[in-house]
C-alpha cells in the first residue's frame, strides 16, 4: 500500500487499519489494542450506587470475607 494525496473514505481507513493491526499484533493483540479505546456506555458511578447500595467499606469487606469463606468450604 502506498501513501497518496487521495483521501480514503472512513470505512476504507477503518478496514485498512484493522488489517494492519491484525497482521502486526495478531487477533488477540488487535482486540486488546481496540479495547483501550472502547468508551463503553452508561454512567458507572450511578450504576455502582445501584449495585452497592449504601454499604460501608467495613460491610463490603465483611461480605467479601463471607464469600471467600463459603468458596473455601
């Protein structure tokens, strides 16, 4: 592939870029690279409050210890 002054359409840029990543990094490396730029969706902070409720750090630590003990048995 040669560089030219012609501007490629974005879809072509994307495809050429993905091919280069796959070629040089392999499929696993390509996925790991792309995951660095995944912005995700939603509001983690708001969702976290929904998951955790009003647990204190102490309560959370106690729950983790209970789960660890249950798994070890």
